[in-house]
């Protein structure tokens, strides 16, 4: 019974770290899609961004 609070804390911390990592990747792709000098690189970054934030139908 004493392990449950420690597990919840660890799970919350791990989930938060994963969310920050994902947001960092999204931020980097957005920067590349806006600031890249070549049109091909901007197009590739926008396609990658579309894949990362794609919504699934329910």
C-alpha cells in the first residue's frame, strides 16, 4: 500500500518528461518549417508537422 504514492509520483514525472520532449520536438519542427531557407526543406518540415499533430477520427 505504501508503494502506490511512489508509483503515482514516478508515473506523473515520466509522463511530464515525455510531454516536454514531444513539445520540444514540435517546437523544433515548427521553427524549421517557418525559418528554413529552402522551399523544399520548409515543405518537408510542414509535412512532418502534419504527421505529428494529425487528429484521428473517432
